[in-house]
C-alpha cells in the first residue's frame, strides 16, 4: 500500500471535490470530526492557535482504506463544531513520499510548529522513518523545513531499525526542546528521547520507557494537576482481562519525568479507554484545560463504511477534558456538547425484576444516569434487527461490559466484539454518561474513571432501547436527543 509516487495537496483537493457527491451519509456522525471523503486515522498536531482549535489527522483521501498518508485538517471554536479545513500536508518530498505520518504541534512566537514522521522507501524497498519539521504562520498553510529530515535514520542507536521509529511528541523544556519517539530494539518497544537547542540538530538524550510490549506508537506527554502524564499505544501487550481491552491498546502512566526530561517513572500502564474502538489518542493544552481526542475505530476489524462503499472511514472521539486524581486519569466529555441537548426526559423510578424500562430514540442521544442495584443491570441500545448493543453493569464484581456481537454490520475481523472493564471504585451505585452519535457509543463511568468507546453500525432506521435487570433497581437521570452541529 506504500509507493514511491509523490502526491500534492492540489491533487488531493481536486479528488475530494470530485468525489464528494459519492459519499453515502447514512452512518456519518453529527458531532464527531470526520473527513469529507476517504480514510482517517490518528489525530495529529492538536492545538489551540489564533483563537481556535486546530486538529490535524492522518488522512488518505483516495479511498476508505489506509494508504499514503496526508494530514487532513479541521478547525473548531468549541471542540464540538468541526469544520473541515482541507489538506494541510501531502507526501510531496523525497523524505516523506511514502507518507506524512503522525506528529504533534508546538506553538512558539506566534508560529505553529509541527514535528512529524516522514516515511520513504529505500531503493531496495525498505521502509525508512525519519523526523521532520513544518511551520505555519496562519495555521492552515505549512512550509516543510529545508533541513528535513531533522532526525535521520543515521541518528538511531545501532540496534534500532529505521522502519519503526516514529510519531514524535515535540515539547519545550527550560533548556531547549525534546522529542519523544516510538521505536523498538531487540528487547521490544521503547520511547526514545532526543534533545535540541534549535529544532534542526538533535541528539539522543535517553530512553523514556521500555519493556512494555513488542512495539509502541504515538507517545504523548503532558503535565496535569501537578503530575506528569505519559500516554502511548502498546502493540502486543500481554493479556490482562479487565485492564487492557485488546493486545493493541492506548495506555497511560501517571508519575514524573526526571529534571532532564529524558526518563519517566510512574504507575504501571492502564488503558486510556476500555472500549472496542479507540487508538492513538493525542491531547492538547488549551484554555479549556488538557483536552484529549483519539481515533475510532482503531486498527484491526472490518469497517462497514468501506465494505458498503460509503467512501469514508473513521472519526475522532468526542474530546475529553483530562484530570488526574490519586494517580488515575479521569476523562470528562467537553462542556460544549451540552449545547446539542434537546427534548429532555427525566427519569426517577424503581424498576421491578424483569420489567424493562423501554424507550425509543433516533441516532444521536445522551443518557446521564445514576443506577443503584444489587443485581446486574443490562442496557440494550439499538434494538432493531438482530441483537442490540449491550452494556452490562455488574455491581457484585464491579465490572462493566460492552458487547456488540450480532449488532448491526459486522466489524469483527481481527478485533474483539466484547470487552469487560474493572471499575476502580466498585459498589452498588454507578453514574453513567452515554453519548451515541450515529455510529459511535461513548460511555463515561463514575465521572470518567473508566471510559469505553465503540463503533456500531446498526441496521434499520428506528431503534428501541431497554434497561433491565433480574433484580429490583433504581434509575435516576436525564435522557436527551442531541442535535447535529449543523443545526446549532
Ligand atoms: C498509529 C500509526 C502511527 C503512524 C500512523 C500511520 O495508528 O500506525 O504509528 O504514524 O498510524 O498512519
């Protein structure tokens, strides 16, 4: 899927314009960032610049499958209304003609600086990943640095192969700059730290973390609530039911960076999100706090919008504000999503065993619920043809399960269809905030101590839902329809 041909921004824009009318909107989310046509994966260069949010992302306009990577671009005033801003970078240089891979942003002197991985192919067909810089004065048009690649494959330790060296997290330190990259050596994945005074010449300064899995991807680093947060994706994790949703999981560690910003000490890795579809998160420090977004559906599994010929694939999750309490990451959906609330229905009821609470809804809605129970409670979303999408809370074991088996179009492929998360604060009460947007389900439990995100492509047009249990349970809360951002 990688080739040597350079591609320009203009070529991509022309393709987009001439293919827009072929996109089938059936499953397109109403308030999540999606591409106008084509495939997206990881969020990149996420930042607040010139009074608005800029979100870039891995983008292949030419099909609903992964291919030679460009950077797509959205802007937003509030993290909910996302406007497509076109293609920001194309694989148009010798050093990135096989792909403009993931990277991050740094704002300095009113300039938006991004560092990304340029991928090229050697004459004998080997993949070469090197780190590059591009700058933008207006946030829309980028100039790639003539000195690129600034961290070359020759700068790698001898035991690190050039085909797994990517996804720089660029940040400023009191004595210059650091970039953390994902790499691997014979022992497994590691995060290498390079340092620089001028963004042009870099030297290896340390290894931030290692020994977690076969390979790592997409490192990110922030300081929140007086603690340091390191986030990365781990490929080939050992099985840990209830703690990692799959062998390819985005994980976090809270702890502290050393004074040289070259090594990290922290808790053992925990999943950022325990759902079926979440990968490559990236956070930005903004006036609204540290905000995280991420790619759904993540790697593995089949993608119905591709299989059905809808000409688009992938979206970014509902952005979340991050906090750290007692070494745990808490995620809260951004406030602006409340602007979309419509037609509130309040519930306060004690339900008898086997008497389901039943309702119906459209494709976009939010539940803000508190449940009290001794027996497990089952929430069945999207009951139409076939199975519903099940969320089960078991107070006795402190487990929360998502099960998509048999619900809507098949997504299984290599990916699991059912996942269970251990709650950190189990008990006989739980708060749940559930957001559904056409093909996404995002669930925040107990003020965001656990988050589970998944895609679902239900069949049919009208859906019923049900909440039920074998025992008595109490349900209190509000349900809302959510409007499309184009209507608000
Ligand atoms: C993660 C990832 C990154 C890479 C990008 C390529 O999903 O594999 O490591 O930069 O996607 O699209």
